C-alpha cells in the first residue's frame, strides 16, 4: 500500500464577476509610470475602490481555501498587503528561498497574461534539499522538481505562503501584469495564539 504524504493543495480558479478590468489596468499603468523602477508597485491596493470587486472575490476564494487547508475559522484573517507586478521582456522573479513572513496564504491574480511565454509561476518541492542527497536516478532527481502553473488573465492562484516559488522569464514583448496579496491572521493576539497552539 502506498500512502501519500506531505500533500499540498494549491487552489486555482477563474474570476466569475465583473472586476473592472479596464479601470484596474488604467490605474496600474498610472502607478507603474509614477513609481516603479523594478516592475513592482507596493501599495495597499486592497483599500482602493477600483479593486473592491477583485478583493471581494479573493476574500471568498481564500475563505474556501482556508477550509480546504483545514485551518480553524475561529482565527480571523484578511489581506495584509496587496501589490502589483509588471514583467517586461526577460523579467523574472527568482526562486524565493526564504520566507520569514507571518503570512498564511498568498494569492496571485493575473490581470494581463495571455500565454505561457510571458512567464509561469513555479513552485519548489519542499523536500528539495532531501531529494538532492538521495541515491535517485537523474530523471527522479532533476526532473519535475519545479512544477509550474500557466495562469491566464482572470485566473487566481492561492497557495500556502511558506511554499517557495518563483516566476519564469517573460519571453515576449507583451508585459505580464499581476496583482498579488498576502493573507494574515487579524490582530497580534490571534497571531500569538496561533503560534502557541
């Protein structure tokens, strides 16, 4: 008998409501012209009215995902940060090797991505360091260690914030736009309670 162990659930869905796409793109273009040199706009986007339909959608999805992960609903949670990314040709996000954030769930929403060539999100096997030390054949040791997800415009991907991830380079001349956010427990007392549990 084979018993699967250390299974990780990733949540992928598509938005089914009007999320003000044209207004969102216009607002992001303004922000990127104003302040971004590295393709990242750090703002509390979730507090702006134009992003309200998107935030409501994310909140509902994360509530479902919270249950799927088996997390306790008695812990209140919500968005702590929400930012935007713009990836031009060759832009990439390196493999995130360390994550000391108190975030619980991370979400990526694709505002503008029409092909895999624009750069897919990938994840690292949490057992990667152990796998490197095992007497495995080449295929098992070096293949499919970084599964990727080809999200498109309107798709939302949620995953545990501790899961290491990165983004492949954009190999096109079409910028790839995404909005990302982190969900944390609400209130310092709740965070302390969770850490003690």
